[in-house]
C-alpha cells in the first residue's frame, strides 16, 4: 500500500525506469538496441507518445546525438547502449560531454547480478571505465532504487558544472517486479553571484584600460546571452568567444572580437596578452582557448583575471584569479546586465580596434583550385536563416566554418570542444530531431564524415532533412599538415581513397550532389535545401588548400628551410 492508502502498482524495473525518465522531462531517447535492456525497450513501446525513440546504427553515433541534444536544450541527453562493446563505443560521446560540460545520462545494460565478476559475456566494469570521464558513475542493484538513482543522475548532470553521468543497470534488475513508484523530478541548482562579488568586479572594470570579455562554457540560454550583450553594450566592451562557443555573442555586433581556438587570429591572440583585465565568463581557459596555455600564464596571469565558472572545483584549478565568482550563466548574465555602466570609459578605441581586427580576419581569401571555400561560406552566410544550426566535427575543414561563418543566435553552433572526429553527422541528426522546423547544416571532412556516415540511414529512417556538406581533399588534413611541418615530404598514413560521396548518399535514399567549382555550389545548396529529405553536397577541394592561411607546399618549404638552417 502507498502512503495515501491506495494499492501500489507492480511494474518491472524497466517500466519504472522509463516512467522516471518521463517524470524528469526526458522526451527523446537515442539508442542502439541490446538484449541487456529489453524491458526498457518494451516500456518505451507503451510510452512512445511521451518519449520518442531514435534508433541509431552505432553507439558512438547515439551518444553523440545525446550530447548534441544536451547542448541544444540544456536538458540531459539520454542514451541507452548495451554492455561491453556498446558501452565502449559510446564512451566517445561521454568524453565529448565531459570536455564541453554537456548534461548527458548514459544507461548501460549490464550482465545479471548473479553473473558479475566472472567476466561473463560482454561484462564490463562500468565504474572503472567511465570514472575518469563522468561526473558520477553507479550501478543500480535493486529495482526499487531506480527512481532515486535515475533522478540523482539528472540532478548531477545539470547542477553546478554540467556533465555526463553513467548508470549501469543489470538486466535482471530491469526484469524484476517492484511496487516502487516514480519519485519527484530533479531540480537543477546553480549558484548566484553575491553583491560583494559584483561590486568587486565593477571596481576592477572601472580601473581597467584594456579590458576583454571572454565567453564560453555551457549552461547558457538565449536570455542569458541577451543579458550579457546588454552588459557589453552598456560598457562598450570587446567580447571574444572561446573555442566552438561562437554563438554566445552575435558575430555581427560591433564589439565582437572573434573566437579563440586553433588558428586564432594573431591580432586577437596579442590582444589577450595585452589586456589588463580578462573577464572570463563560463570558459575554463583550457588548452584550445589559450593557445596551449601560452596566452594566459600559469598559475598567476599577468592580466587581472575575473573568472566566473559554474563549478567550484574548477575555480583556481589551473589559474589563480584576481577575483573568482561561482555562478550559473543566466545568474551572472542577469546580474551584469543590472550593473550601472562604468562612466568615463577609456577603452573605446581598444574596442573598435578589436572589432576591426575581427573584420579583417574574416575578409576574403583565395586558395589553390577551382573551388573557393571563402565563397562557399559567403553563400551560406547570406542564404541561411539566422536560426540555422551549423554542426561540425574535427579537422582543418572546420577552420573555414569557425573563421568565416557568422553565428547570430544562441543555439546555432554545435561542435565538439574535445576535437572528436565524426561528430558532425550525428549531432546534426539530433539537432533536426529537436528542431525540425529549423535549417540544419552539417560540415564534415572526408575522413570525419565516414566515421559516422552510416548514420545517414538514421536521418533517412526518421525523415530528418539535414544538409550534409562533405569537404573532400583526399586526406586526413590536420594530421597531414602537422606531418609536413615535422617530417616534410615524408607522407605516410594520411592519404585517403574515398567513395563517390554523392552516390553514397543516394544509396541511403538521400539527395546527393557533387560540387567541383565555386559556381556550382549555390544552385547545389538550393536543391539540397529544397529536397525535402536528407541531402549531401560533396565539395572537391584542392589538397593544397589545407587552411585559409597557407598551402601544403608552403608548409613543406618552410619546414625544409628550417631543417637546412639547423644542419648548416
């Protein structure tokens, strides 16, 4: 009997888990099915009006989709995989969620309790495998504890610094019957900045001559981004965005200074060094946002550092700030927007110069070959609506997107700060599933695309009309670039023999296009957008066009000259 005197309803652990997911706001589940969690699948059959199930072709694809869901919604992406190979395949998505601070809950079907510690079929010690890359890892040993531990998983994933949680559930726990019922839903908790901290922040800003705001991290909302922009406008502050967080600030704004990541604008890198105050909101200032920890010295920066983060464990971990503030992003942004503007600001010319540097960095460049990527990006910027979602994986090709595409609104950039290849395809599928009314464009290199290219089948199966762009230069471009720098002319292990990507797409039932020269791109894009189904546009890029700034031949020549100088 329940506390109110009614008879308790018996249900399987799998059904209780699904009911607990729904209570915690889960409306989508990504998975590759496994016999280890059949009771969950059976319960999802009855819950299909409340929870949509997207079945994927690889657990890594499923986990990356869950990560993209978490990025775009701020709610935990939910993924189910089976034990052993299923869990290890999904680990890439967990690592990506950790490095981006994405709320995610991965459920792993586990061997039955009576078989544990025997190296049973596909048995995996989930705690030991995932402990270094998750906020919390646990195994549910009793069906009646499912409501407690699942709700805790959601609470942990969303509170403080968001991140991934992994729960293993033995298959016999999912099959056993329990009279336990779903409990209350999770309620994310974030800190607020105190009045003293805000006063100290404003005091440091008022004393500054060359301030720079750097935005990053997760936990933002459209309202928080608008509040932060009001603060920057009121104080005429230059604003930069950390690696793959460019959608936190309107790139058209006259105060936008650019993004900080691989291949950073040298002028922006120097501006970070020259700043006397860094107001860093949300960004951990990791390797990519500091050019290998060279732009900001460790442990005490030469600039005065005001560091605002969601996780107390991160404050002072690498950098000792002049002022540390523990706060959620909406909370700090709202507080900053309410601060009285600093009077007599001496940094107006500094702000204008930062924006001018960014505009110059985005100006047209030409590369070898018949296809000019700057013009491709210009077509996309002019053609795509402001709320279009652009996703990408990892590789040199992504430099074109980061440097030349203009992100206007929050929630329009989805990319892995972990540098995980293959992310562009599954993340775009998840984005289209979450926002079917919005245009979604997925950028991929040729090597990057084929890591999860099979998920085209998922896009076709669920009618998710993503436009996939594949930049094909016949190589693992980033590694080839580094190879030429360190071992010029000694090419090995980086060349690729690719399929006809347009034909590959058509084999799945998608629309396929091939673009070999600049003039072909705009009409091909229009046909892809109008196709009404998933579409792929292959861009054949000259291999010499390795980055917007240089060629393979130039890299090789510089490396050989340097070697000759060393041996002279």
